[in-house]
């Protein structure tokens, strides 16, 4: 719980969520949404009149120290397994940490929540840096998320990061992704080989796990089953990760239902692998993603 309660505008309420974890619930004429303070993890956004845009597993765990499966996990300060020590939490430790809700404001029917997390240099032995993190989530007819890292230490810090967005789809086998044609990627399912995406839109017929590198392009998720198109735009991001676990990997994950894989696709605004960067002392960087039903 926050030590000092903050003022909430109409349409925003703080309430216990699943597992008793605290969450901010947004309910306005523009949309409904929710964000957990645990991990500053956005778990829902549904513009009025549309189906839910974010996917959340019915099998997700909601426990301190465990990641939520679905929504928008924040991956930081590394992406995937830690490169030197696989015993460290995959995708970093900030999605596991309790954040503080700093401010909630409303402008017309848009509600903006700002959450913060201070990371001290002794927090993680393999990443000894002092940084201030901020997550700003703007819930309206569009969803806009901004993740800012400020290096408050005296040494440069290495950063790999992602807003690991899980989008709900009708059936992944019918989905096409536009916007990645001609972009180089790493195919993690094929042992990390590098390839270049065809000009034709990306389709799915098996496990897909691909960081697309050096791209700032928007991606459109074309979903005939739900008869909609979701546009994912981004800024401050050079990597777009596309992920669907398909059958075997979904079965192997305890917090992912065996039959849930057709209903999701991750399109992640990231800076990872070749696009990871170093933040100088005093510098800050913001990674943004924006979703709309178009
Ligand atoms: C994706 C990675 O972004 O996240 C995948 O590219 C990974 O390799 C997936 O399996 C889910 O990660 P996690 O740690 O949330 O199970």
C-alpha cells in the first residue's frame, strides 16, 4: 500500500486486485483499464464498444516476486535470460518489484497514471546501478505507455528493455502483421539465426520468437476473426519483438493455459540485443508504445 494516499480523479479507483495485489482501475466513457502496482504492470485496456485489446492469461499468477502473464510486463534492465547468469530473473527484476503510484490525473476522458521505482546500486549484484524509473500510462481511446530510465549514478549503465505487450487476437493462425517487411531479425526458434523479413505481411504457423532489429516502424495487427486492426506505434525503440509460444511451449509454461496460445500475440517495443544501449550518468531515456484500434 502507498504510505501517503494520493488524490484520485473521478473514474479512477485503487482497489485490491487478484491475489490481494493493489491495482488502479480506470472506468471512463472512453475505456476501462487497470494497472497493478506490482511491476507497474498494465493488465487491461478496453476502449468502450471494443473487445479487450490486451490479453491476460486466465492461469497467471498474482503474487509478490512472480511475474504476471499477459498485459504489459516491463522488461528491464536485461531482456530474456541474464546473459551471464541464467539464475537471475528472466527479463530483469523490475516486473517483480512493488512500484509506487505517484499521481493520477484526468483530462477530459483520459486518465494518466504515473508510477515510480527507485533502484539502488545494491539492489542487484549483476547490475549495480542507481536509477530512477517511471512508468506513465495514459488510458483513453488510445493507450499510451512511456517508460523512463534516469541514470542517477556516477557510472554508465547498460540497458536492454521492453514494453512486452500481449495483444488479444481472435485466432493467431489468421492474423497478419504489417510493418516488418524488409527488416532484419533474429530467429530465436531456429537457434538465433539471422534473417530478413519478406515484404509480404508476417503470418503465423508455428512458434514465433523474433526480435526485429533497427526498426522504429509501427506494426499493424490485422485480425480477421475479431474483424479489427490494432496499430502498435512506438518511440525511443529500435527493436520490435514478435512472440507466440504455439502449442508445445504454451504447455511447458505453468502460468499459460494449454489452449490459450491462439488468442494472443506479443508485439513488443524494445531495445534489445544489437539495439541495447548505455546510459551515461545523469542521462535519461524514454521508451514509448501506443496502441489503438484502427
Ligand atoms: C519474449 C521472448 O519476449 O518473452 C521469449 O522473446 C520469451 O523468448 C517470452 O519466452 C516470455 O518470457 P517470460 O519470461 O515472460 O516467460
